[in-house]
C-alpha cells in the first residue's frame, strides 16, 4: 500500500493541559515535544494501482523532502521559486486536461444535438405516417362499404333479370363476386 504524507513546514507545539492543580502532568509537559503534524494522509490500495498511480507519481515527482539543515533566506527564496515553478507546471497540465475534456464534451454535445435532430425528424415522420395509415384505413373502410352496397344492388338487380336472359354470359357483369 502506498502512503504519502504532507507535512507542514512549521513545527507544532502541543500546549500543556489547562488543569494546573493536577501535578502528575507537570513533569511530562515541562518541555513540550516538538514534532511535525501530518496535514493529509493519502492511501492508495494496491488493488487499484491504475486508478491513483498517475496522481501519486505526480505528487511524488513534485514533493520536495524537508531539508535536514535550516535554510537561509536565499535558500528559502530559491525553494519557494522552485515550488512556484512546480505549481505552474501542474496548473498548466491541469489546464491542458481541462481543455481536452471540454473539447471532448463539446464534440459529444454536438453529436447529441445531431442525434436529437434526427430523432425529432423520425418522430415527425412516424406521426405523419400514422396519420396516412389512419386516412388509408378510413378510405379502405369507405370503399369496402361502397363495394358491399354495390354487391347488394347487383344481387337485387339480378332478381329482375328475366329467366331466359340469366343463362347468357354477358347478362351479369364481372362485379358479381359469387
């Protein structure tokens, strides 16, 4: 498991307890311990090495171990300039990633707009096709009714044809379905 700890540059003193009446703490707190407090502990599980590897490597690349000797003003200024340069590099890398993501997002948005436009066109085409189907169905029902009425009229008229003319082939039209 990889663990990175960021430590503040200023040393932290732990204050003595407020209870002056309690004598057992006097000896322990006569000289307060000086130690560095961790600001953040970052742990990356080894099972997800691909998820945090890049960011941890970047942090390790830019992390500067604390000097064992105190630095002078020139050394501190130099160290601050180096830290500022590293921050600028990280900011530029972040801006590039943001620009790449925003370009990808804009391309995705344009693709979604195109697909939405196509979908709206297909939806209108479907609505118009359903209207046409409805009209055609009404037309078929109308002509089906006219055909049924015509068949009845032909049948009724066939009763008025005299018996001697019923055997003639041309006496009945081809509209007779039976």
